[in-house]
C-alpha cells in the first residue's frame, strides 16, 4: 500500500499534472489530509492499546544488551559520519535529528514484521520485542532532549503541567473506568456497541486535547491507548470492529498522502543523496554487526544474531509518520523527506528476504538451561519409576478438564513417583501484540481473570484434583497467549527447560462447543506439536467426555494395541506405570504379522536397526508379562494376523468383544515402510493419529465412543518417515 502511494505520487504516475489533478483534485486535498490524520490517530491508539509494556520489559532482563549496544553504536557512528560530511558547512536541525530517526526501532513496526514473518513467539522474536522496547525508550528520551534544545520546541511550564495532568487523568480516571467496563462484560461476550463508540471517540478527543495544549496530536492517543486494558474483552472487541476500516481505508489515505508528498524528481544533488544513503547504510551495518558480536555472549549462533540485527532495522509506518511530522514542522525540507522515504523503501526491500534466508523457523536460539549440549532424551521409557513424573497438560477450555484430570489420575501418582503437572491454558492472541507464557500466582490471577475469566475455573479444577488425588500431585499453572500457528513453541520450550517427558494435548474434534471455525487451527496446532516436540506427545481423543465419567468405576479397563516400534513402546511404558493402581486393569493386545507365502507383498529383510527395535519390543513386552504374577489386572493376548486386512478386521471385531474405558496406541509402527500421505485420501486424521489410531478413533471402533490416547515419541533417533505397513497396507485399506 505504501509503494502504491509512491507510484501514484509525483515521482511516477503523478508526474503528469493532468493525472494528478484528475486523481487528487485540489478541493479534495483537505479531505485526504483529514482522513490521513484520523487514520494516524486510530493507528497509534490501536497500536499502543495492544502493547504490554510490563510483560515485554520483564522478558528483557536476560538480553537487555541487545536493546542498548546496537542502538548506541549505530547512533554514534551515524552522528560522527554526518558531522564529517557536511556539504552546507554548518550543522542544521535536520542533521541533529537524523541519527535518532534512522536508528529508531519502533515496537509497533517490529511487531508487525514479526507477525508477517511468523516469528512472534520464537525466542528470536521475543528478544527482538524486548530489545526494541528498550531501544525505543532510549531513542524517544534522546529526541525529547534534542527537541527541547531547539527554539521551535520551547516547552513552557504550562505545557508540561497540562501534559502531566492529562496523563494522571488517563491513569486515575480513564483506566479504572475501562477496567470496570471489561469486568462487567459477560464472559465470552463482546463489548457493547455503545462502549466501543465511546472509546473510539475518546481517541479523537485525546488527540484534540494534546494538540490544544501545544504538543503533537499523536501524544494524546498514545497515552490514551497505553492506559487501556489489553486483551479480551475490551481491546479484542475494539480491534475486531475497527481494525479493518482503519488499515484498509484510513491508513490508505495516509500512505497516499505520503506518496504524493514524495517527489524523487526534485532531488537535484544525487551525489549528496548517494552519500547520505551510504552513511545510513553504514549505520545499519553497525547495528547488525553489534548484534552479531553480542550473540556470542548469549551463545546465539552468528546468523541468528544477524537476523536479529535485521529485525531491529525494519522500518515502517511509525518512521513515515515521524518523517511527515518533521516535514510539516519545517525541520526537514522536501528533498530530505524524499531521501528518508527512499531509505525506508530500500530497507523494506532488503530486510524481510534476508531474515527469511537466515532464520529457518527455529524456535530456540538460546541454550536451554537444563540441557546437556542442547539436547536431552525425554521419553516415558527413560523416566525412572522412583522419581517425579513431569507432565505438560494443554487445554483450550473447560470442556477439556474432566478428561485430562481422569487421564492424569490413571498415571498413578504415588509417594515413590509423584506427578508434577504443568497445566497450560492455550488462548489465541487477540487484542494485544505481545505473546506470553505466564505462570499463574495469587498476584496476577486477579488481574488476568478480567481478560480470561475461564482460566480461573480451569486452574481451580486442577487444584481441587491435586487436593483430592489418590497420590501426591503438584499443579503448576500457566497461561499461554499466542497465535495458533506458533502457540506450540513456548510449550515445547517449557517442556525442554523442565525436562518434561510427556505432553498431553486434546484432539481438535473433542469439543463441539468450540465450533468449526476453531477446529482447523487446533488441528494445525496439534500437527505442530508432533513435528516440534522433543519428547513424547499424546493426543487425547475423547469426543463425548466419557473418560472423566469412567475413572470413578470400580474397575477401569485400559487396552494397549501393540504392533511394534518406538511409539508403541511409549504407550506400553505408560500402561506399565498404570498397573500399580489396584482399580486399573490393563490388557496388552500384541499383533503379530505372519509372513504368508501366498501374500503378494515381500517384506524387506530386517537390518541392524530393525533387529535392535525388535529386541526393545521384546524386552518391554517381557517386562509387562512379568507383572502378571499375583496380579489379576494384567492381561496379555497375542493376536496373529495373516495380512493387514486381517489386522483391520481383528480391530473391528474387538470393538464388540472388549469393553474398554481407554485405548492407547502408538502413532507409528515398525511393520515395513508406510508413507502416510498416501492414506490421507482414505482417512481423515492419519497425519495426527496414524493409521491404527485413526481407525480406533473412528465410528468403526465402538462407534467412536471409547477415549483413545495416541502417543508419538519425539526421540531424535526416530526417523521422520512414518512407518506401519508399506504399500501393502495402503492397498488393504482401499479393499476394506
């Protein structure tokens, strides 16, 4: 849109006076200016309303140097080069302000760039946000001091007192009123239309007040937006109802206004322009180099440090707004303004492609605190039975609570092996810029209950379970607010830091109350968990919430469908842990495939890795069989099948013969090679549940009413090619 404004301006198409007069008549110039200013007011208001300064500064404690050193180094180098190159023989006001303007890292612009690059929730994105906010505070402080020293910006005592009074009024009057409105809004409901109109009109009033007292009209909406409670319901509703018209209509007017005031043809001294651009480019390179050098201090790879430097150098709407203010106030002329706009165009064209090349979607750039050489093997099989069993339990709403608590109870918390559950409420980022994974405590629970009222009910349910559990259970509560497409990253990082071997996530089709609009996002989120987690991930399929009702039965029956492979061993290892409970009966159904001569499929000879996998399978099955002595709750059945058709038929028959309260199965299996993408045409959820898991979760098995837990091991040695039954199984499923 910005480039379109330049194309329509006098530099290109608008160079023809007939075209310019036809498209932008003189009588409509005032309308365009008014719309652009209104757009700026609302853009600044919406941007500041979404900012969570406290949370961002809290995250800056570890890497605060990235916000200080790159800014100072770039500022000093740019200022020195400009002082050496002074074609006019004197230092004017524009040269004083240029170093600050072009070393500016705007929080709103960087946030928007991270959203477009899908890097907002990565560690690199979080470091960039924190660093940008620190740098922006320093930059605006420096510019305020420079403005104060200029004759055009002589701030009188009356102006300072008026501004302070306006700030106090917003903090002590406006903010409490907004909190009260948010608190009175019914849970899950948007803000009333009258409140939305009142708040949006308040942004215009704040701009008028700040302009009246003698400061920039942008300052008023900035302060007004900062005192607004971000997140739902207030900020979310205002954003949803106004953001489209602001970005598509009002801001379009601003871009056109900037474009028609940018005239590259009036630049006469191109040698000076090239020199000026080179100076700015040197300042940009100094910032990038500073980030690369600092990255070694935090054990960040140099290319990630370079990507961070590029992110901190992104330019956008805030810079254009500032250039426009400088031009309107006579600090810079049209020629310098056009040069500044040209620099923004060049930086926009350079930074985004380079960031994509340098940073390949790695959520971690800092070394995990508890890892050994950056990697830890975390599986249920490798977790000792006499230590604390750590679990991450993810939930979307209170509909997931009963099933998740019931599954945790089956994991047999005991004095020898207590359970520590990291309960994470997953919430889509809306109405704010900063994603957050925040541990819940007494201090922040009350404030967060305004924005996320369901969260307290969820955590209270888990706390009640902890107090009434059959064994010691520790509950650690978190709230994870992030976009769905990157929500998994903070959870996986937490699991890695806490050495958690098991993450449980609900199936996307569990809660019909969430609606079909949310299901695709949760489905993609679950896929991201499976692709990214370095530990075991379990997807709990419980469409009818029957698991929470079954756990109270005198005898809780668990079935384990074992075919072979790392994922199946994870389900069996969890089943062995469940055996210690007296009211849980575990049935292991091991399917053995016969290599029939008449079968038209030739199995490949076992290689060394397959032999090792087979030995591990036998060892764990023997351990399970060893539990049968003096324990009637241990049942082992071996089912021989001739081919995959018989395997599918055997599973269907068991739906009528067996009465299971929970069935566990691995996602991938070690029976030949299978490319599961070939099965996506025949099965709906094979990419998440595997072929057997998808069949168990369908209506073909117990009418789809039995809860299913599908496990995938995240061990690095597990091959990315998912395996179960080769092309043979593909043909068999087609025949079925």
